[in-house]
C-alpha cells in the first residue's frame, strides 16, 4: 500500500531506545557541557567579577521524545529529507511509571557568579529549571560515496518552536523569585530568541552542517590548512606619518583587516626610509580566499608606535599563480596616497593530505619534517593529589569556596618561548581550559614542548604549581602511536590532559627560507669600483670647513664595505674597489656617501640604489635547477650630482649540477623488507661514490681532489668565506656585538647586540676572499658604546683563510657543521664558538691593482752614485739625493762633499705606497751650494713592477741619471694593508695585514730555475703580470730565505695547549726578514739588518708587547694660516683610541709654534698609534689645521728614542716635531736587546 506524503509515522521504537540509553549517556553529556562552558565562561568573565562557573548542569532523567516523522521519498537519489516533530517536556508525568516517578530527577542548571576577591567574596547562584521545548524540525541529508557518506546536513524549523523555563537569579531554590512573573518579560525574551534564530534556521533559512568537512578538519576556520611564506626584501621611499623624530620602520602582517590580530612582524631598522630586511616569515592560513595586509609601522620609544601606511594583497592571486608569486612591488597607502613601496615574494604550501587513486586505494599524506602543529592543553586533574569532588549526580564538578582551591592557568612554551597563556580557572584543583596553539615547525626533530601550570595570586607574584616537558618526537610516539592522553606532572602529583595534531607540509625547494630570515647561500660577488663624486653637500659650512666624504655599500642595514674618507673635499676621487657577496637577485644594494666626523655621528650626503637585476639574470637547467649568470658590466651614474658614479659586475659562485633523482624500483614479491633495506643502502652508497661532474653550470672546469669525490677548495684562490658565530662566552657581563673582518679595517658583517656572559649569536656572515694565500679573517667581540669611532674591543680571534679552508677539507661535513670553540685573544677566560664554509668563485681574475700585494711599504737604501756630473770649479761636486714617490718628497740624503762617486752611509728610509701599480720613485741628484741655488746633476725614475722589486726580498737596482752617471739603490717591497688615519687603534698594530706567503699571484713572479721565471706564482694561482727574464738581485735564495724566516720568528712553545694553538692563528704572523741582496759585486753586499725597515720589527711578537714611553710635542713649522691676518693660534691634541692624553696650550699668531709639552703613557704593540691633531684656537669654534698618526713601535724600532718631523695631512698644512723616548723603567725586560725590539720579541 502506498503511503501519502502527508502521513506521519510514529517513532515509539526510537523513543523506547532513547529512554533506556538516556540514563547512561546524560551524565557524560552534562559533564562535557560543564567543561566546555566553564572554559568559555573564563574568557568572558568581566573584570569586576571574581569568576563565573557553571556549577550544576543536568537534563534530568526523562529524555526528549520524537512524536512523529514524515519522510519525502521523491527527492534526488543522494538526498534524504524528513520532518521531525520533537518535544522535551520533563514535567509531563502521565507516561511515567510509579518506579520512574520515585527516581525522577528534574532538569536543573545553576550558574554561580562570585563577587569579591580571595576570602572576601561570596557566590550568588542563578537557577534555571522547569525547562520545556517543542518544535517541528526539517532535516535534509546529502549523501556521497566516501566515508562518512553524509556530506552535509541542513536543519530548519518549519514554524516557531515553543519553549518555557523558570529563571531565579536571586535566592536560589528556597527564596528564589521567577523573573517570568514580571509582566511582559517572558514575551520579550521569546521575541528576542525568535529574532536571533529566525535568520539562521527558520524556514526558508537553513542551518548547514558540513559533516564531511568536519571529519576532514577543513571546516574549522581557526585551523590552519597551509603555510604562506612571505619573503620581505626591502621597502623604499617610506614617508613618516609625523614630522618629529626619525623613521624606524617595521612591518606587521594581518589577515582580513589591519585591525585583526597580528600574524607576525619583521625586525625594526633605525632611522631609514629605505630599509632592507631580506627576511622570510611564515603565516598560517585557513584558505586563500582572504586578503593579506602588510602594515608599515614606525617604532617610537616612550610613546605608541605610529602607522606609516598599509599595503594589501589578494591571496587568490597566489592560488591562480600555482601557489607562487615573485617580484611583487606592493604600494604602501595612507589616506589614499602612496607613501612607499614594498618588495616581496609569496609562496603557499598546503597541508599534505591523503590522495585517493582511481582504483580506490588511498595514498597516505607525504611525510615531512616541516609542518603545522596544533597543540592543545585540555585540563588538569588532582592538582592537590587526591581531590575527588563530585556533584549530586556524580559529575566531576568542583566545590566552590574551599580555602584550598587554586586559580590555575597554563603557559604553553615551544622551544622555550611562550606561545599561549590561558585564563585562570578560579578555585579548582581540576582546571579545564581546552585551548590550543598552532605553530609552524621547520624541523620537528628539533622541537620541544612545554607546559607550566601557574597559580594566579592577587597580591603576590604567581607561583609555579607544576611543569611538563617533552620533545615532539617523543610526544608523537606516546600520544599518536601509543594512545596516551594523560601525563604526570613534575613538582605536583596531578596529571595533565594534552593532545596534538600534526599536519605535514612539504616545502620542496624552499629549504633556504626555513630560518625566518636566516642566512642564505650566496649566488655571487658584486665588484663595485667607486671612481669619484661631484658637487657633494657641504655639511660643515657653518664651521668653516668642508665635508670629509667616504662612500659605503649597504645591504639592508649591514655595512658590507666602505672607502677611506677624504678630508675637506666636495669632489672626492676614491678610486676604490669593493667586493660584496649577494644572496638573492633582489638583494639590491645601497651606495651611501657619508661625511666623516671624528666626534659626532657621521652624516649622510646622499645615496642611490644599485639593482642586481641589471647585472645578473636567473637561468634554469632542463632539469629545473636554478643558477645565476652575469650580464655585461654597467656603469651607473646617479641623476643627482651629489651621488658617486660607480662600475659594477658580478662573479657567480661555483654551482654543481644536481644529480638526477632515481626512482626506486618496486621490490619483487618474494623479497623481504630486510632485503629491500639492504638494496636501498647499497644504492645510496653507490650514489655517494659517484664522481663529480667535470664542469659546473657556468661551464667552468671543476677543480677536484685526486679521487674526484670532492671539490678541491684549496685549488681556488678566490671565493666567499662563510663565518658562523654560534656563541661567545665572556668573563664579565657586557653588551657586545661580533664583527667579521676580512682583509679590512672595517667589519663586513656585524651581529645583533647581546648582553650577558653566554651570548648565543647564531648568525652567519660572509666576505669575499680575493687571495687565499694572503687573506686573514678576524672575528672581533666589540663592546657597544655611544661613539662608533671607538675601536676598542673585548677580545678577538684570527686565522689565515688558507688554514681555515685546509681544515674544512680535512674534516667531515658533520664536524664542519658543529664548528669549533676557540679562545679569545686578549680576553682571559673568553671563548668563541665558530663555524666556517667556503664557496669558490668562478670566472674571476684579480686585477693587479686590487691585489693585496699591491699595497705596502717600500724601503729604499741608497748605496752609491757613480760618475756624477762636475758642478764646482774644483772639478768636484757636493752631491745629495732627493727622493719623491708620485711627486711627493719623501727623503733627502746627507751632503757628501767633494765626491763624484759617493758611497751613502746609514741612508735608509721607508715610505708607504697605497698602490704599487703605476707608482714611480724619482731620484734627483743635486749639487749643494752654500750661497746660491742647488744645481741639478741628474734625475732618474723607476716603477715597482714585478721585475723591478720582489716582495720580501731586497734587490739592487742600477738607475741611469739623465744628466750623466748612475745611482745604485736597494729596494725592499713589503706588502701590507696600510692603516687608515680614521682608525684610532687596530688589532694588527701599524698594519692590518702582513703577508706570510710567497708572492706572485698578481705580479707573476714565480720560482727561478736556471734563470727562467716559471709559470704562476708560488701557490697563488695564475699570473697577471707576465714578467719574464731573470730576477736581478734576490733570486730564489732571497725568496727561499724569506719564507724560511716565517715560522722562526715569534714561534710559540710546543708545550702550549691545543686551544692556544688554535688561537695562535689570531696572532698576526711575524713578517719575514729579507735576505741578503745578491749582486754582481760581492763588495757591496750588506747584512739583512741594514735593509730591515723599522716597521717590520714593530709588529713582530705574539701580542703581549708593552712598553712605557715619554712623548714630547716640541713644536711645529710651516703651518697653514687659518686667520685673516695670515697666522694661526695653534695647539695640539694627542689621543690614543678614544682617550685624549695631551692638549697643549695655544700660542697666538704664529705658524711655527713651540710647545715643549710632554706626557708618559703605556702603549701596546696593537694599540700604540698616536693620533696627533693640530688645531687653530678660536673664540667660538676651533678649526682643524692638520693631523697625523705616529705608530710608536714603528718609529722606535730597535732604538730607544726617536726625534723627527712628521708631515701633517692634508698635504701642505705643515709639520709637527715629535720626540718619543723609551723609559728605562719599563717592566717588560729587554733580554739584552735595545729599543722596543727587545721588549716584544
């Protein structure tokens, strides 16, 4: 018989089942409702109340009833639709038996509101009872084939449901007053309920429940389903919102609206409108159907941070671009106007989910060490050890008002950092929170979980009740595999209920971004040649001077290199080449011209951007591997005349092709798991033993070890040295930074500032190595001080680059990754934990002018002159020689009376040469005339090419004079990185580098065999200058003797410990003494000591040389006139480092003052440079006349005193008369040797 659609079926069998099951399930349901409600009430408790607790909740013993069901059979095949008429009337007693009436429990809900604090408080119960409900509900089920087979459920009321209740907010059960007795209130409440539920689920509106989505976990809008990796490169032309103070920008990330919760933030940079971040941040996303807001903020101290502007980005574009959008330029808007631009990339990585194949098999989600962790802290129980409390119907409900109850809250920590703090659960030993936190995990093997249970106190500090700690791997094993839900707490007998959900996220190809802005491998090195600047801004016009400009290269806020400063020049010519490693094609550099100030902070004169995309392009192999190729060099001239012109080119790093991935073959049916494992291990070993390719992706031949298994790093002369500063331990608590210096007076990388004894820097910096044989790296721990001109340091460590690379080759990759702990030099008890890496550079050939061998000191020893021109009537001459280097007078010999073939005695001088290539030494021989002008007898010039001078070997040169005759000189070239005037002290004494290997890399001087120059220089790569022929003078003996001298001088005792040996690389290796000069005539051979310059002994030793000296400022001459009267009022200021040791009185109206003022001080062989500045005294503001640096150890050498005139800089500003005496009461001992030589060696 066919039923009509209007027929209603009874559901007595269901009601009978529910009546029996209700008695079992209702207590469990009530307990769950209490726990969930209490957790919600904690968050919504007003501050003026102590707590709100759902102390009692029961629905009684009589269940709901289904009075009838009407079905609709003519729906779609996958849709089931029915109408349910339901009612819940617990007070209807007609259908109850006498036994049911005796055990009947009515529904009862008690909400306890507690006012007051601590013991001074009371709870007020709010009672809700006599509940009744009835309604007609339509349910529509949509089905599908996969589990759980019900896709969605739609529910709606066909008419307004009826409900009734009794609410007694005051008085409880005994004296309670039902508020429904108030006229009109019950009707008002019912209308408000209908107005709220009507738009939600009154027909035709339906309330939809996504059952399949709930089972899959995708419907929870608070749950993350993917990771958005956003890489912020830089921002440009930001405009501050206020006119006061500096702009210190940082970026915050928001989803949906800038008013929503902050999802992360970048670091803040000080005083810049063009910050460079190069940071990667990870944002948890539920879906890609929202908008990402990047709000630029201005950090302020003492007041609220100000908003600069915001940029927005529709995340749908990421989904439309295959989950990756690169090269974004987002405009920052404020008030509808652009106020800057942000450069960034975005990539989306969805959560890995199970995949169903066509045959019905389900492939589990891909395993990954990176992913999303959802960690939930549910509740604790028995924090008092034995507290068993229950309600009237055996519900685990706490008793309110007990003096022993606590106010517990939970603090969730991830890797020691606080990520969530719950609200306090008042007055209960069994608190329940049900709070979770979701975090991105880069490597779950390195993740530790922790929960602290704290007790909230009103008038004292909160105390810790219990603790729980466990690694994620152990928790995953116990919870997800063994099924554990409760764990014992430490410091407390109670237990804690925890859960976690792991969502793997496969981030293939994005390993470099997993460090939240961590170090990225370099893609190459940019060579920048700064020529000059014109029409610079004069920021010293008010003081009567001119700007002292220098140019620096910045990547973000890191200063990666800078030139020397040029005093009083608005059109400086630097002619400086800097090498800067870069790590991304979007790591644009900033060239900033600064004005050097000796006391105040340097001021900016202008800046410009250097875009890497103009000199490098990104390429991909057919297999999809990315590498970078250089474009043609560009010459960049800024539009504004104030910015320096430059020339840039990039040299890529060595990039090996990645081996093709081999797909694993399916094992045969008869093979066991052990056989499969053995076969995989064998394949892995075979893959590791495969030889390296002969050429890299740049088509450069790879230099390999003989077994062709590793790249021979020692065979490369140039590359990028990576230095990781893991940790420093200091004997005293200080605020410091760690600086990395490689063949430079200035740091190429500086870490963040940390304060304490154990300082975990965990930062990696890098610098370019031009010549491995000559390069040396210094890691310096520098105290943070107000003045950035103070070069004092806490301690340092140093070693040659070749020794570092040799260790890298000898050790395993695991050992190199762990690094090594070294002792800090000049810091008793201090250590530093360092790690290193080296990446060779390809297609690189060093310009001879940029070689470290191109700068140093030239020692000239005049030996004799022969067949000079006759100038006097007596047929003789009174000759003397004046020497110039590049047109600057450097030395004048004594007059040798009545001699045409003079032999010079004790005539030796040393002159610093900034660039050896192109420099000229000019010798002019004059006849001395007592009355008239001296007569020029002859003139000769010579350069310093490879066949004229040789490093560390004295050579005799015979020069033909233009006026007739010859002049014989002995030349000794000593490569050194010369100390800049701006540096008050240096780690390396008078020079910051002294070469310890044989030269030849840049100048083509090789070993001599049978008079021929063979190939490349000694261990230094290919030739640059192809100078053939024989070496005049020194030869192999000079070179070999010089190298043998290395290791003899300053050698440490073999009994020193291993740590000291490791740190002895930080002590500057002693300069090898030059050998005897080999000449044709043996009668003119001189000893090594006669040609040894004083600067060589000044830097020898192991870093412990100290002495007490007396310095006298005698006077000055030929000073520059600074006043309108043509005179000056000069005085002298002498400083060592940042400490002023002497300030003389000023002498009025003279250009040749005599002060005769002296002071005594104790000097160190690494801090013995006197900074002498002559100034003109004025009433309002003193003006600099000129200055000079006097290295005490260099000028004394092996003598006990020095007395001489020192020229001031800038040139032509005069000379100062300085006398330095070594005091006899120095307590270092001399061991029988004179001067400072006996006190240091």
